[in-house]
């Protein structure tokens, strides 16, 4: 595998916020020298490999715990290049064997957690050890933190060296600010969801409090009553490694908005539809997976002492978080579906916005690109988070990710922005199990229609049959939420 791309080593002049800024590239942000969360542990089946992408790298995650007596040991989550060194077959199509090795399904070669080849079945016994020494997999450092698997996408350093570099964890959970004494109820990322829009567009979206009022009308805001002339100010200036923070009159005393490189955004909402006064933190990792794709992983923190009010957002959050006295009452698959309702309100907007920016000439990693201010008009304070982020990206981070793959995008309109199956359900253990169980219930209800038709007494045949048919159809329609569903702003009154 070729070495991971690095930010260009040159001095350039870029236009950011309407002014010329000198960028010393040797000091630029190194995208491949940071930890990224890539999946949620409790949504992953440890008996199977999981395909993921990061910065254009194709990876496979798998757990090396052995299975004894039908019980899978805890093991460690590993990250390999999704390419068998034999003939470059995808290891994500392989199997995790009972001895805790990863087997390539193409020819049966096996690898242990370190990446070493543990079995090469076609080699003669006399040559097997020598062949195995030349057949190791490309592996990447991993760790588990805050319920997620993290990957360090630089193979040039050891796992120990990587662990010495701090991951951008949510500080409220590990290093709260002086004077902040809150008992947080935490909802680990509400499922894994892949989106066909630029990761930078998703970061911009999460740094934009104004969009909550309009784009999320009926769930997190009211497009008619919430918008007003909010005032925002910078409380922590933009820097390469520190990101930035802002506060505004729709936020609490703490920073309302914070960007932590490379891809964490924290938001403490406090406006008409979401009057939480600092008692709620939305922490979203907008993970750059591939060109034109992003994997948002959002952790929700709520102060247990804060009461829920009567707004729709507060009532929805109460259901989503579940009661503090019975945290497992609301099934996780329900939270995954519910959160997708909010994501689908953004889907078409972000997909088309990303493509529109490119069409307007904004491709900041390429020579001759227009500046963000040349293609967008942002006269108001509420856009300060977006402006600060685009400044950080251009001045400190080379304009964007130097992808480890070709950056060509599929034709516009060829991607299904409302897909649920491939984007989430098929690789979420909670939702896949729920989908199968609902399928059984649907089939049982359909079978009851046949049974009703065979009842010896004619009187109950019609009502029982109709009730069973209605139940079967209702379950099947609900199952559609696991496969695909659309959202229309025009129809959202």
C-alpha cells in the first residue's frame, strides 16, 4: 500500500474571509496524524468483519477474540487494509474464525491480530514458514473509547506512538471545565450512518445553529417563530490544533459552538424550540470517509438534573434518551430510526449544496479554486461558525483532506440520499435483528389471514382475516423505515 498522502509542502497564498493569508504548509494540519472514530462498538457483530472507509482508505474492522463453547471472548478490535496481500481480495468479505483469526474467503489464508499470516494452506510444509513471513497484512493502530472504535490512519508509526497522541474525545466526559458540575446522561452515537455529501459540508451544517430553526422545522425548530438576528462572538480564536469556539445569544454561558480538529463539532442549543440552557450537548464527529461521503457519529449528553419541557424537541429527546431510571427501556433500533428522521431533513439539502459548491468553482484543495466567500454570501453573525471553519480549513489544513484515493465523484443524482439499508441497517446488529424479528411477525400475521379463511365458523372469518391482513401490511410498511424513506420539506407543514 502506498504511503498515506501528506499536506503539500509549500508556501501558498489563499483567500479566506475576503483577505489574503500566507499559509506555511510545513506547519499545516496533518490529516493522517490524528485519531478518528469509525464505528460504534455495540452496533458491531464481533463475529463478522466490518468494511469501513477513512480518508479514502478502504479498511476492515474485526475482533480477534476466540470463540470457545459458542462464547466469543472480548478480544481486541483490529483495523487492516481491506486487501489480502495474496491476490488483493477484500478481507471484509472474509470470516472471523473460532480461533480469533481473520480468514480471507478467496483462498483461505488466515491472519492474526498483528497482521501476521497464521496459515497459508497451499504452501508446502517445508516452505510455509518462509512464505508466511512475507504475507503480512497492512494494519493500523486502533483503540476503543467512548463506545466507539478509533483508527489512527498512519502506518508509519507504532501503536504505542499513536496512543501517545490524544484522541479528540468529548471533554465534558473526561475533562470538564472548571466550575462545570453536571451529571451527564450519555447516549452513545445513535447508530452509524453514511451520507453521500462532502464531510466538510456536514461539519459546516453542524456549526450552523440557524439551520436547526428552518431545516428541522417540526422536530428541532420552527421555521417561522425561531429565526431572528442572533449575535455571535468568537471566544477562542481559530488555531491549527485548537480549532475554535463561539458563543451567542442563543447559547448558554458556555460556548454554544466548538470545533475540535479534525472533525468534532459540539453544540449547546438554547433557543425557542430547544431551551436547554447548557444542559444539552450535541457532539458530532463528521468522519471524512471518502470523497463526497461522510459518516456522522453523534453523541448526546443531557444533564440528568434538567427537566424536560413541553417543546416537541424536548419530548422527542425524552423518548430518545429514555428514562434515567430505566436506560434500556427504549430499544436502540428505535433511536436509530428516530435520529434518521432528523438526518433526512438535512439529506437533500447537503447533497445538493455540496454539488452546487463544486459547480460554482469551490474546490479548495485544487489550484484555481474560488474562495468560499466568492461563492457564498454570509452577512450575518449567525454564520460565524461556518466562516471560522472555512477559515481553519483553508489557512491551517490545506483546504481539505488529501484523499488516499481518486477524488472523482459519481454522476450527480446517481446516489440514493434516502437509503437506509446500505447506509445503516445492513451493518447495524440492533437494526438488522429488529428487521428480522419484524419480518417474522409480518409472516405470522400473513399466515393468520390463511388460518382465518379456514375457520369452520363463517362469522369471524372476515374480521379476523381483515385484522390479520391489516397487521401484516402495517408491519411491512414499518419495516420500510429500515430500508428507505424520503423526506420532503415542501410537505413538512
